């Protein structure tokens, strides 16, 4: 026997893929905590489960191909598992998961991780599908937004009632490996005196990495020891590599690809930059806070809820590479400023964004 009135639940998460994204990392961290007292399943559709080895051994992983039979196969799996909770994450998984669990006794939850996806007509189509689902078969689904900005979008654009709309900020684990910065820089062939700027994320239009490259090109004549590390992969990787060559900065820009042990990169950097044009939250900001890094981010949806300008980071308007250059120069000039901003960022993370507190809030929503 199982049910929501007992301590034990069967929880089934549905997600589009298990790559190196913020939503995927959040799910892994949440599922690992939930698996201590519950039976947890994760269903994913696309690609290789790159994060599989970080999962608790008790978690059951199910791959369902993203094809015309996907919803039917997910439905069949849910009927077999009889979960108490079905919790979906990201576009494909939200739509397919909500459709697949229609009429079942399971409680349905959907974590909304972002506001925009493609920033074009496809967004209107996606939002239209969400709107219809939330008004029909998923009208009882609880929508968990990762920031106030996303919650506002859910309620005003998708017309989800305040009763079904919940807001829980993202979080990350509090474990922190101790790294020797000098040894790491030696390992990655980066000089001790380099001013090292880090970006972590998908190389897609949303992240606007070209803004960082233009800023670095502008600074190169002023900072002769500047170094940029770009961690991540995506459709724009070759385009960005070509741009770095065109700007004559390819010898100081390192494209590292997708990396699992990304903490090493935070540990050897001086500043973290997130130049996105839209961002529902920005979990990489928390990772930078955790590493006591100075953070410079665009003044957009999620990040501006995390960063108090001038206190635990700096904010600039999207695409404004001149202002980004000003902040990077300011942080280069003053190590005291970098330490102050980094320390305040760490305190922000420690006091507000711990994964255990996040998991407790999610469990409270499951059982309310």
C-alpha cells in the first residue's frame, strides 16, 4: 500500500533529457533527497543520460523515445508504476507528461523553469498548448515556478489560478570540495596572475555569449593577462569560436565543452559572467555564489531576483557589452572589491538557497 497520507510515496519525474542543464541538475539533486524515503522514478526522452552516474542507486531510470508513440508509452509506464506523484520538467516533458497522466489518481506537478524558449512564434504556440492543458486535462496540476518572474508569467500569460500556482526558488547542495586554485590553474595551463573570467551554460541564443566575447575584445588592450573559459556546448559553439577568431581573442578564450566536475572551473576563476537575454532563474549564479566568485549578470527576470546590484554582484542591460566591460575592469582593478562581492554572494547562497530546504518545500506541496 502507498499513498499521500503515509511517509512513503512513489514519485515519477518526467524530464526532456538528463544533460548538463540547470533544470536537470536541480532534478537530480531533488530526486537524490527524495529517494531516501520514497520510491523515485525518472523518465527522460532525449539523448544520453549524462548525469545518470550522479543518481542515487535506488532511483529507477526509464528512457522513452521522443516519437509519435511517446505519450502512449509514458502512459503505459505510469499505469504500471501507479505513482502518487507525477512531476514534469521542461517543455516536451510537461506536455507529454500531463497528457499521459490524465485521469490517473496521481497528483500532477509541473515545474516551470523558464519564460521563453525560442523567443519567436514557437513560444506563442508552446504557451498556447500550456494554456489549453491547464484549462482542461491538467486543470488540477500544481505549477511550481522557480522565481517570481516565472510565477507572474504562469499566472498572467498561462492563466493558472493562484491556488494552483506555487513559487519555490531553485537551490543547490551545500557540499563544497576544497580546491587549490594555484594547482588547478597549473593543471589547466592558466598562469597564476591571469584575470580569469568564467561562463557556464548552453551555447544558444538565450545565453548571448557573444556579448561576453565583444566585452573581452574591448578589454584586451587594457588587461594583458585576461583569460576566458567557456564551459558548455550547443548549436552556436562553432559560430562563437569563429567570432573569437574574428575578434582576435581566440588565443585567450578556452572552449571547454560540457564538463561534469564544473566546480573546478569556478574554483580557479576570478569572475563569473552570465550575459543571457532571458533567464527564468540562473542556477549557475548560485554555483558562482557558492564558490565565492564575483558575479556579473544581465538585469533580467531571474538573475535580478538573486543579485542585489553592487552588493553580491553587478547587473547590466542585455547586449550592453560596454557596461559589462566597465564592471569587469572595476573588478580587475580591485581585488578587495572582488572579495567583498564574492563573500556577500556566498552568504546569499548559504542563507537562502540550500537544496534540503528546497526539497522540504516540494514535499510540503506534494502532501498538502
